[in-house]
């Protein structure tokens, strides 16, 4: 994580954009990110399929099994927990890095400002406050929804449970270190940061947080009811807004990365120790 880019462009220190609408730039960033994420996801899935196909084929050859193509395809199965996490890291992390270096690379001045922010005690006070607020807010929303009979199941819960049973150390590294780094790079540095730099921070918070929520709970891919999906979107959107706020408040991307990591660590501990979602 030492190479994670640090600082946003603040409206007070950044040149005013002269070519095109900031919304157009945001939309272009979003489209590039979605296209890259989908492409890398397919590429990662193909790589897994080739590797799994080779493994199944070699096993069939050793056993003298002459099963047909259809039977061989059925033997492949689906990617396991480790493969799914690696594909997510490859696709989302790759999209974040591409957009950062292509569209929102930090300048030496920005990096220096971020390093100064990291050394301020207030930065970590605000970070701790936001991490606590996200936890309490999410818990409060979940409790209120439960009183109304709404109890959603996050789509990544089964994956997390399987990963903990098989690869606990990698799951900790993935959920607490890697995912917060590349998600903050993509959603806060690139997406929110573009509108912040254009003098539209409130719009940036709204749009980047909506994208953050929709990526975590994609419509049409969850068995949850619509009210349950709304609850999850509200929680993820609130998290995204809080992380964007602390990014702007402190002036360093490390603040939302750490707040995000703390939140994921608490959620993982709750899942393991208390069996909560």
C-alpha cells in the first residue's frame, strides 16, 4: 500500500477546468471504469477457466477417462472463494489503477500536501470519528429496518463465509488492506476527486456514493427484495459519503482508506465472532 496515491485536487489549489463539463469528465471516468472492470473480470474468468480446464483434462488423462466435451465442461464447476477474490482484485484494482494513471494522477504538490496531512493529529481524529460514525450509522439503519421486517443478506456474505473457512489470512488481507485501497482510489480519488477539483464537492459526494452503492449491490443480481436492496444501498451510499467527506476534510486519501479498513475489519470480526451480516 505504500504506492497508493495520496491527495485530491482541492478547489482552492487546482486550476479551473477549461475543457468540457466536469459531469462529462465524471461520466467518462465512470464509463472507462465500468468497461475496464468488465473486461478484466471476463479476462480473469477466462484465465481461471483455462487453468481449471487444464487441471481437469490432466486428471482425466491420468485416469484414462474419455468423457466428452459436455461432461468435461460440467467437471469444471465455478470459481471458488479464492478465485473470486483474485478476480475481484484483478478487475476492480486494475480499473482503479488505470483510471488513476490515465485520468487523475497526483502531482508532486498534491503528494507533499498529503504527507503533511498524514502528520497532523487531527487527520486521525477525524478518521476515527468517521469510522465510528459509519459503524453506528450502519448498525442503526440495520436495527431500524429489522423492526420493519427487512433483513437483507449482502451478496458477498456467502463468499466471505467460504473464504474465511478456507483462506482466512488471505481474506483478512483482501478485506482489510487491499479492497479499501483500490476502492478508495477508484471512488474517492478518481470519481469524487474530479468533481471536487471542479468545485462541485456535494455533487461529487452524491454521484460517487451512488456508484459505490450500486457496485456493491448490483440490481438484478441479488435475491433480496426491493426494500432490502434499498437498505443496503442506503448503508453503502452512507459509507461512501462519509469516506468522501473525511477525504475532503483531511486532504489525504489515507484517511478514507484507514476508515474503510477499520469498517471492514469490524464487519469481518462481527461475521466471524457473532455470525452477523
